[in-house]
């Protein structure tokens, strides 16, 4: 059986306290036992479930799970706080239950965790590539802006020169009538 043939395993994995986990109700359903039975076996084999394999949710975390996961809305009425199992905790739970279905499903749960880890790595690579592409685009935009600014300045100079050439010529200064020598300072121009 392929992991893709089991609908919903990956959607049952949630991130809590920065760790990917499955809530005991989801794990029990996959393993074909009641949540009470799963938690009984965990309690009997407590040494197999250190803090990095399993932890109990707080009231706030329980409320968040109930609010975000429609399929877990029944937890709202539970008097006990649910447990969350990491990938290794899910394997241990399958081992302590020791039913054929629990062992088989434990393998698929682990594969789902691995698949999510691979997808996260792919997304990290994609994110890195997008960052590189964005940086290149910004660099090209800055080059384009510089080119555009220089082009606009040069075009403005060309337009100014063309306008100067198109402007009607100013009238030349009128020369006085008669003979005037510029060397003769005693002779003054008549006032007009």
C-alpha cells in the first residue's frame, strides 16, 4: 500500500511547539484502537515515551487543535488533555500496541512524516531560488532605472537643443547710422 492511497495521514500531522506531531485521537484511529486503549498502553510503557517522543497538550493547545481541526471537535468535550506524538512516538505507539494494523499503519505514519520532511526541504530550496530570482530582478530594475534616468537626461538635452534651434532668431543689435569710429572716445553717440 502506498502512502498516497491513505487519505488524510499527512493532513493529520500538525506542528505544535515547533514539532510535527499527531494527536492521540488521530493515531488511535489509524491504529484501529480507541484513544483510551492507546493512552492506556502508553501509560503502561511510559519509559518508552520520553518528552521528545510524546507530550501532553496544554488547555490552550487543546483549544487551538479543536478550533483548527474540524475532525477533532469532539476533543472539546474531553475532560483529559490529549497527547501529541512525534514521529518516533508514533513508532513506539505502534510497537506497544503490537497489533498487525498498528504495525502496518505505523510504517505509513513514518513515511508520511518523511514525506512532509522532504516536501519542506523542497520548499526551502524553492524559497532560496525565489530569493535569488528576486535579487536578480531588483538588480536588473536598478540597472534599468539608471539606464532610464541617463536616457531621460540625454533626451532632455536633445529636446532643449532642438527647441533652441526652433526658436526664432533674436533681432541683431541695430547699428548707428553714420560714421562712428570706435577708437574716438571724445565722440559720443547721440542719445536716442
